[in-house]
């Protein structure tokens, strides 16, 4: 079964609806440059109200190690997601599970992927304008049959209309969506959420 992560959560209503519809994980963005930034205390409040067995992910972009650790201690999320240009040795300094995001241009270097001391790699579209959340896809065929020891998380421009095709091509461990199920940045659309999760489940 392909896991589903709903990212860019900013309010309790979207969090609970995502879980009720079948999402496995929720992402909270602590990068102030994001339109979906959430203050740590607000994220902590939301997480405290979630039911058990929901995985929570803290998303960071090129942030200081101490800042990341302090937010982790304050919020209490489960997994770190590094969505910037963090090198492999940076991942090693975090105590806990780490997802490293790779922004795909026109090729993927298997050696680079394997160099990260993480169990999972998230593949997102490369953009010069933003670190994720652009709503733009990349060529999924580049990941068809990709040989890696890492769990593949597919992100970047996924929508209720295209996610089934993406899953069929990539066969990922999980899919990650943010802008594709929104009314506007930081606010999810209930119908899009429902259709996205249904599309994934029907495909798998």
C-alpha cells in the first residue's frame, strides 16, 4: 500500500480531515520562506490533538542545526524532512529518522542518493523560485525501475487527476502532496483531499 503524506498543514481542521480520509502522515513546514509556514507552538497544538498512529513530519530548508533541534524538542514531531541543500553529513547529526528531499532536474545520480544516511528519499521538482510547493511535476519516467536501497517518496505537482498515473509509473513507497489539494496556500480543499486519497487507494 502506498502511503500518503499531506504536507503544508497549518490548521487543525485540515489535519483532522486528512487523517479521517486516510492520510498516513502530516507535514508541518518550519521554513519561514514558505507560504505554508507554521509557528512551532501552533504545530505543537495541532499535533497534540491528533489521534494515535499518525506520523508527523517537520520540514526544514537550509536551517541551522540548533534551530532544527530546538523546534523538534518544542513541537514533538516524529520525522525530520530536509528540503534544502543539506549535505549527507548534516543528516547524520540529527538524532532520529530523516527524509532527504532531492529536487530533480534532468537526471538523478544514484551515488548521491545512496550517500545520504537516510531510509527514505523524497523526489521533488527542481525550481529556481522555491524549495517545493510549486505545483510543478517532473518527468516521472526517470524513476521507473530506479535501483536504490532507499524508500522512494514521490512529490512535486501531484493532483487528484495525475497521482494514479504517477504511482503506476514510479511505484513509490509514499506520495507527498501540498499545493495539489489546496484552495490557497496553507488551506486544503476537502473535495480535492478526498479525491486525491481515493485516487491513490484505487490505484494500489
